């Protein structure tokens, strides 16, 4: 019965065992309080981060909507072939997309021309979709609402994980300091014990 009665206590997390352990020291209880406190703060930060992300999404969504309404898509016709991929590019593609000369109708209805980003291997005469800003300049495709929402979610998750990493660093630093304090107490205890056992 004694063993069975003792086993459930061992199932408690280490940070909570110190409260029923008669040999636990103040440093052990301090570490337990730190672990419990940091864990609670980290968990309670979830609704705070969610609220901040929700507020940020309002402005992000407004900017995305503004970009989508300001930029227009037009069809451009390539006037030359895009640079072909080399054998080396196939294994380590460049971070820069190829470009080729093209012509298109501008926002004012007049013919315009310039260099546009095209798929690798595109041929002359091929039609590609490009985006023009209010001034008629070629710009990148506007960000979609789905991509913007995904970035906001990733930023929120990254912030929460980053906070957890900071808290883990705080705990580790405190543990190093407390371990040194425990070692000093341990050495002092042995010194006192040896002094008590030495003949008078």
C-alpha cells in the first residue's frame, strides 16, 4: 500500500513535487514558481496576441483591398523569347525571374512597351498577364487576401513561439544561477557534517 500510495505523487510534474517534498529547498521552490509563472503567462498571452493580430489584420486587409482596386491587370504580348534555362539553372534556379520585352495597351488606351517578368522559356508572341498601377507603370501582382491572412497568422504564431523561446531563456538562466546556489548549499552542508563528525 505504501508504494501504491507513493506512486501517484511521482506522477506530478517536477515543478509541483517540491510543495510536498520535505527536503525541497528554497531554490527548488523558487524554480517551481518561476516555471509555473512563465508557463501561465505564456498561455495567457494567446488571447492577447490574437487580439493584436486581429487589430493588425484590419489595417492589412484595408491596404490589400486598396492595392487590388488601384492596380489593373492587362495582357501583354511578348516581343522576344525569354532567356532559356541552362543546365545549372535547372538544379539551382535563380531567385530573379526572367524578363522579356513586351507590348500592351496602357490604362489610357495607348500602346506601351517595356520589360516584363515572364515564365522561364516563354516564347515571342506569347500572352502574359501584367499589372499596372494608377500611373500606368508595371508593378508586381497585388497580394491576395488569402496570402495576407496567412502572413498575419504566421506573424502571430511566430510572435507566440518567440515569446516562448524568451521565457525558456529566462528559465534556463535562472536555473543556472539556482544550480550554483544549490551547489554552494550542498558544499556547505557537507562541510558542516564533516565538522560535526570530527573528533572534538
